[in-house]
C-alpha cells in the first residue's frame, strides 16, 4: 500500500486476508479506511468494508449504508467504465438483496435481485431467489385478514 496507495486491490485483498485468515477484523477495517482516504471514490473498497460490517461485525445497518454509498460511487462511472465493472455492481446489489431478505424486507430484496438480473451472467439463479421470496410472501397471512373482528 505504501508503494502504490492508489492500487485498490491491495486494500481489498489485504483486508479480506486479514479478516478471513488472520481473524483481525479491526486491522482489516483500519486498512480499508486507509484505502478510502487514498481512494475516496472506490466502490470496491466500500464493498469490502460493507462485507466486513456484515460478516464480521454483524452490523447490517452499517453494511447497508456502506453498500448504498458504494452504489452511489459506482453510478458516477462513465458508461464504458460501468460496463467493464458490472460484476462489482452485481455483487453490491446481490449483497443488499440478501441483507434485505434476511431483514424481512422482501419487496426491497426482490427489487435488488431484479436489478442484479440485468447484469448477471446467471439471471436464472437470481430468479430462483426471487421466486423463493414470493413464495414466502404468499404464505404470510395478510395483517388485515389475520385480525378477528
């Protein structure tokens, strides 16, 4: 990182290794934050920071905010760069979809999965997840019908 502070992969791969293999989530977060100071528009670093908050800290609110910021940064790419970086876009929104599904925000999860389908190399796998959520939604009793009068 000292040799090339703009090399984003150094921060994302290094922090992943720290948190997954060395069990050093705090150091990984500090390393990602250093990366953000050097690369403030990096949606890749924000994505990895969101993963840390979600997977290590179990802080879904913070993960959601960071992933939404990553999407905002990604959306500012020019069309050619966005086309070349659509896999990270898919990863961000699929992680948001999973987060919303686990929180019971099923319609929002469906919306994220549908957005991911537009860029996914396997939209059918995402459709299966959408269908599973719709099945759960259909099985839920309606709040209006579940209250006796």
